[in-house]
C-alpha cells in the first residue's frame, strides 16, 4: 500500500482541508480493498485503517471544538454590542473576558 497516501490524509486533516481528506480517504479505501483481497492477513490492513480513522476523528473533533469556541465568542461579543447599542450597561457577566 502507498504509505504516502496515509501521510497525505494526515496532512489534509491536520490542515482542516476535509474535502481533500475525503477524496484521499476514497482512494485509500480502494487501496485497502485491493490489498485485503490479496493479503495473507486482511485483519492487519483493517487494523491499520482503523488507527488512521481514529486519528482523523480526533483531529476533526478538535477542529469542531475550536470552531465552536470561536462561534461562542462571537455570540458573546454580539450580545455585548447589542447591549451597548440599546444603551443598557452590560451586566457583570458581559464584562467577563472570553477567549
């Protein structure tokens, strides 16, 4: 199996290029299928693919959490700006700095 394909998948996922990652995964799945048909131990191929899937899932979850944190921060700033626009002094919870 082409080990550079696994590296390309890792690079795409780490860069949050999930469209490219999906395309590479499709190629990888075809290579896995072909290798399993001819391998003495197809379980090893599945185990290797499973490890890569777990890694990709963890990276995707981390990217999702970072995006959610940015959205939460934007929502907080929007509420504070709206309070100022109404002329209402923000409550103490609005003055809390969030990152």
